[in-house]
C-alpha cells in the first residue's frame, strides 16, 4: 500500500506534465522546486532513443521538452524502473530515497501509473498515448513533449530541502536512461 503510493508519487514527479508551476496556483505544498538539468541516453540508437532539454520560462524556472522514439514495437518483456536520490551536500554525494518504482513490465506501468496519474496531464504537452481501457501495444513511433512542467501535486506536502536526482532506466531490448536533477526549497511566504 505505502509502496504503491510512493510509486504513484514518483511517477507523478517523473512524468507529469501539468500546467501548474511554483506559486502560480494555490497549493498546500510547503515546498517548490526547480529543474537544474535533464539528460537521457540509449544503449542502441537504432532500437530506441531520444533527447531531452530544458526551456527557460523565467526567473530560474524551466520546462522540459524532447522526444522519445522507438524504431521497433515495444515488446511485452520490456521493463522499466525509477529511482530517486537525494543529496544534502550540494550534489557531491547522493543517497537512495525510499520513493521508487520497482522494476516492472512496461505495459503494467503504462496501464496503472501512467494511465491513472499521468495520462491526462501528458495530453496537454505531448503526444504520449491517450487511451481508454487497456493499452496492450505501443507501436514503433516517435513521442514528443514540448514545454512540459512537472507538478508536485501528487507529492507529500512537505519534502525536505536538497538536490534530488531522478533516474528512469529500462531493461530488455534497449537500455534507455533518463535523469533529471531538481532543487527543492521551502517556499518563502
Ligand atoms: C543495435 O540493435 C540492432 C537491432 O537489434 C542490432 O543489429 C545491433 O547490433 C545493435 N547494436 C549494438 C551496438 O548493440
């Protein structure tokens, strides 16, 4: 139960592309954050890959854009895992946080965490899949996302200051790697 909730929270922060940024909307959250960097890599460009970059939106605030392509249909055996690390020494060392999405089948992840939490938000800034019922096949294609902004709505209202590193890895036909570094700070009222 707690594990599932943590997974949901992780997925929201990792993938959610919502319209709310910082103090623009009412929020109970005591904290805010800014993305510092994103990067991604692939073990085999001819199978799948992509790129990610930040767009400056003003005063140290950024949105995310990029693409993710698959040159082959995504097989059922393809697996994904996400981890969150935290640094309290300016990014010199990181420790694994309890929040994570354990290694799981990609279609399970799509039909639970993605669908329930991310899909409607992703609709606003990307062509990531929109579907009813179950998605059982992702054909070879290119997804693009443009100026997506991560909402912290699904996260705890309190998160301690620090530099956080989010990593998503895949296992199977290709090893994709996505990383985002974000700085969490308490709001000043
Ligand atoms: C990349 O994938 C293709 C298609 O499966 C394969 O032919 C090629 O050997 C792979 N390259 C590397 C470097 O693994």
